[in-house]
C-alpha cells in the first residue's frame, strides 16, 4: 500500500498543503522501507523529522486557525497535543528499550495511519472548508 497525496486533501493554503504533502511522503518512505526490511532504520529518520515537524507544522496550522477565528480551534489543538504525546511516548520507548524494535515500527505505522485517516483527512479538511466560506 502506498500513501499518495490527493488534491481533495488540500485546505487551500499552500504552506500547510506542502507540509501535509511532506508528512505523507515521509510516511510513504517508512512503508517502502518496511517492505525492504529497513523499517527500523527509517523509523529513526522519521522520529527526527517528526520532532521538528510537530512544532513547525502544528504551530503554523494553529496560527492560521487563530487568524481566521476557526471555531474548533481548542479541540483541534488538543488533537495536536495528543499526537505530540504519542510521538514522545514512542520515542521514550525506543530509548528505554535499547533501540528500535519491530513493534516500534508497527506502532509508528499505526500512529501515522490513524493520524492520516482521523485527522488530516477529516479535521484538517474542516479548516479548508471553513476558510473557503469565511475568507
Ligand atoms: Fe491539524
């Protein structure tokens, strides 16, 4: 299964859409690496990427929501916080369990798939719809 960007995911703000595209590309890299038996190696790169990504992307997305008085801002922010906590939890487990194990890779896949299906394709698209109506 490959993860590909679809135009219907666009919220209409280039900066945010590019950040979402990048996340999808990173997820696709992890899946490809898994098929080649290199999931553990790729997960280390992915965790590094996510560390920066969650701060910059969520920051940009939330700033946009505040600028446009997006009504679901608080709930959306909590979802971002929950994702940050999941990434941290996974990272902590990798350190405390002495490196990357197969179950960390499986958890990362599940975490990203969940995020894609429940957040990027649902909650983030609501921002796009709101912006279309209100800007
Ligand atoms: Fe979001």
